[in-house]
C-alpha cells in the first residue's frame, strides 16, 4: 500500500513536466488587438508561421481591432489560462492607454502575465505628396499660420501621442482625427483628407517608396541605419523630440510558469527566423527578447517614461 502511494505521488509530481513536454498538442491562438494589414499584423503572422513550424501545430492569428485595443486585450485576458491563447500587443495597450483614458476595462500589470518583449522601433512622419509641405520646418510654419486647421491622424495610442507631442514640442495647434487602426488613417492620408500621420516604418515605408506618400522625418534620436537620408524630427526644429514603440507577448494571468517559459523559448526561436529578421531590417526596427521578469521591469520603466511625456504634452485623459 505504501509503495503504491509513493508511486502515485511520484507520478503526480511528473504531471507538470509531462504537460509542458506535450505542449502544445492542439492549435494555438495569438490575439492581436490591431487590424489585419498593419505592420504588427505582418510581424505576428511571421512569428506564428515560425512557431507553427517548430510546434507542428496551427497557430491562428485572431485580429480584434477597435476600442483602442480594449477588445483584443479583454479577449486574451479572459481566455482559459492554459497557454493556448497568447496576446501580442504594443505599448499602446500596455502603457499609453492609461494616460489617455480615465478608466480602462483592464489592468495592464495585473490582468496579463508577461512572456517576452519582441521588438522595438520608431515612427516616420509622412504627408501626401500633393501637399506643399516638403519638410518638418515647412509643416511647422504652415501650422502656425493656420492654428487648429491642419490635421493629424491617429490609429493607435502611440500615433495619438506622437501627434500630441508634435504639437507640444513644435508649439503648434493641430486638429486630431482618430481612426480605429492605422490602415484607414493611411487611406485618408492618401486621399488628402488629413494632413499628416506619424506611424511605424514597416507600415508606411512601402507607400513612401512607391511615391504615394512623402516622408518628412523619423522620431529616433539619430538617423535610422536603413534610412540615412531621412533626417530626424529633432534635426528639423523639434528639439528633443524622440518617440519609440515596442511589441511584446503576454499570457492570461494564471497560465502555469512552465508554459510561459515554453512560450518564451518559442518566441526566442521565432525571432531568429530569417523571415522575421528580414521584417525587422525592412521596417527599420529591431528584435528584442527578454525574460518574463525582464519584460515586467521594462514595462514599469516605460510607464514612468510615458508619464513624463504625457505631462509634458498636457494630455488630458478622456
């Protein structure tokens, strides 16, 4: 009897290890709180493909855009915490939203378990090529002649903050035109309905290369290695303007630590895939992998940084 009990206890102790060894044994879901066609969507689909190859399981990318990312985050955080649903999102939902809205339907720190950071990058300020604006200095001069009449589009919290900071640093007044995501904002910029947009290079540079949009500058502290001829906003009269964004993965709270560690390793391998590295090169961004603890620390530091930006830009939560 005692021997049987010892055997049972030993078997039960092995169950978590066996569960991790067998994980995943069915399709996986990555929730993305952004629309299909965005740069983040492109990255996530490449990561999903690499993870699918390694795990030999389908990886479904579930786009849930709208409501400032609320829908996607809530879908992920309320999923069964068994490791089969993961959220990939940006600093928009995890940091910036708390400075834009008085009340969020989720807590970025308490409702999601960090898995790993995935990458980071900078924004490009663009205008329609039919615009008389040929530089950031031109844009600032024209905006000062027409206070409150020129417009900036936004499709995420990051792009919203970029425009708010443009007004604060440039000492200008613009009209904010919000969109549910970046792609429809680009469509209206292409059609001449809005004056400018600041968004990531992966999404916008194909339009610049085709001549459909004109790039004015980058929000990086120094010129981007892949775009050495594109001056920074700081160089063009916006002293101290620097803004970055990042991607990261999270699991529903309660997901077992060994499963989170498994996802961390899967993402680490996926980030090394040639197609994923090509994405980062082409979009002028960089891959960035952390431990779960490293992501938690990074997010805390970013929250402090964006709090300072929000105060400087006089952003009032809605």
